[in-house]
C-alpha cells in the first residue's frame, strides 16, 4: 500500500498513508479522542512514573512536581504536534518537512523518534510480563522473579498482541479504547479511594521519599524535570492521532486535558502506594494493595491496557518510518512494517531489568531531544510561517518543492535541535545527575525548548527567509485560517 495514493478501502488507505485526510475520513469525535488519550495515559507506566517520583519527594511535593512538570511538557508538546496535523489533516512527520526538510525529518525519525518509541514499547511489554508473572505467583504459587524467562515470554506475547491490533489500523485501536478507557478510569478512581480509606492522611503526607538526595530543592526540581520529560514524551504519537479527529476542538483539549488529568490521577495513585508500601514498581505493590483477587484482576486489566497503549504509540511511529524513508518502505505491507518495528523491543524483552533500571535516565534523555524539537517546530509554524503551509509543495519530490532547502535538509532545524539538546544536557546531566544552579529555578526542558526556538528563528531568518527560500516568501502578514479538511494537494489551486 503506497502512502501517496488511496486503495479500494479509502478509510484504511488514508489513515495508513500520508495524504491529508478528507472530512469524511476523520473518524474520532472529541469524546472518542479523549478516551484514546485516557487509555494511553492510564497504563502501568503511569503508576511507575508516580512511584519513581516517590523516590525523590514526598506526597505533597510530588503532587506539585507532577502538576508543574506535566503542564510544562504537555504545553509545548501539544502546540508542536496537534495543531498543525489536525488543521491540515496531514501525517505528523510529513508536516515537519518545512521545519527540517525531507532528509532532515528522516534523520530525526530514524534516530530520536525511533529510539524513543522502541524504548517505550519495550518497557510497556516488559511491564505486562511482570504483571502476569506476579499474578501467577499469587494465584498458582509459582516463583517467577522480575527478570525471569517467563517475564520475557509474556512480554513477547504482549508484543505479538500489540502487533495484531496495530496491523489492523487505528479503527481497531479506537474500538478497544472505547471499552478499556472507561475501565481504567473506574480502576484508577477505585485505587485512589482504597488508598485514602486504608491509609491515614497523616501517614501519607508525612511519608518520607524512598531514595532522596540531600538537597531538597534539587530533589523537587529533578521530580519536576522527570515529569516534564513524561509530558513531552507524548510528542512522537500525538499529531498523527490528532489528525483523525473531526475538528480542532475535538483535538486540542482532549489531547491536553485528557492526558493531563488522567496522567496526574494515575501517577498520584502510584506515588501514594509507593510511599506507603515502599516499592515504586506497580507490578509489585498492586497485588498487596488491592488484595489477591481484586488486585490480580486489576493488574491483568491494566496489563492488557498496556498492549493497546503500545499499539497506539507505535501507529504514529510506523507511519513516520514509512514517510521518512521515501520510496524505500512506501510499498512495504503495513503488517510487515509493524512487525519490523517490534524487532528491537522484542530483543530488549530478553533484558527485562535494563529498562526498569534506566527508566528515569531514558525519559530525561529522550526529553532533551524532544523538547528541542518542539521548540524549533513552534518557532517555525507559529512565529515564522504564521500557521501557513503550502500543502502541495510538501508532497512534491526533490527540488520541485519549496521545502527542499539544500540537499533536502533545513539546517536551521537540525542546528536548533542540536543546540537545544546540548543546552539541556549542560544544565542537567541525567546520567551523572550534575546540574547547573539555573536548573533549580527553570528545569532543563523549558530552557532547551526556548533556546531551540530562538536558534531556529535566527538561523532560518538569516539563511532562508531573507533569501526567499523554504517557502517563507509566501507567508501572509496575518495567520492562516484553518485549512479545509476536504482539500487535497492535488486539488489545492496553490
């Protein structure tokens, strides 16, 4: 199936291709997209984020860190991903060609995006393996450890199930989420009530963090930065999901609000349980927390939700790989392309302890590059182009496109990402935990995004805008009105 033309099944061809979607091909209302985001946000990893936050801070500071961090990360993530893709109906990474160029997008997709999403996919599948083996140990008396072969076996089965759902496209994902998301809401609310009823507020509010550093301000800012990294980590998937919504209103607030509220609630439960039970791993504390029967049922349900979450996040990434590869993967059957993506997560499933041990490092390092990408994208789309993109030129080959730049690379975009990520890692090194004094007041994600945006604005203005290159000559004086969802590149008179 080619990404550039429709087949006999127009809905399937559109949602698995790169052409802008027609109004009739938008399949999700605001409510449906909200459920998709809730299902994404409330998976076992959200409880793990809460438990990891409890390593650094207590409940009150942890809640503040979650709110501040997620608010920061989600803000520039939504602006960089949802607005453009929903407005124009284009696949998220195809819409990035004006920012990075066709080849530049490929560079980022096959490095930053691919590594990030493979990491999350492997983590989610391993968590399914740990959840199922915990239930087996409780119900059947087995003795599977958190890094046993059985964890790997179940993780591989979870990957296979995620592939089956994903190979059938986003319609199948949406159908599952209609049932899973409400169940996750009920479970999370129930766990929160259970936490309150079985733990005194004094015990919860005075519980000491599990493994803090001596500097309390540093602990708090590390927790804020970790949660900001979680917020911005939604970038690789949200744009391509948002283009399936029927209106801007159905995309923007469900993306921000759905992720923010559901994430905070799930993380809060995970943090409270970790502080009172002493373990940040939800696959360990959920059974004693909920009891042998209810806890097992909840853990298995959330494990299945991890599978659908994996399908949702991989959908956008596989689309990106298809578009960024040019003609190389354009004719590769969708199921085969999805199977190829899962190769590395399947290999990582044989090392179940690795992703757990490096979880916070993984989130923050990927956040360094994603924050910088978001800063460059916002500077280009909102400030330099004023939300104006010439859709036909995005799809023209080579130098025929005004977005070809030099050799297919917008060097302003790549320079901005490099500068922003380097600035992030200078302010905060997540491996050594070394920080500059400014980190205690600004975090690292926000300065990295702002610097990347400034670098992009200056370089793009001097190198391209002043010379009339890169489509900047056609930018109107006022922001563009929303593009018609019934317009395709072949029909656009521009």
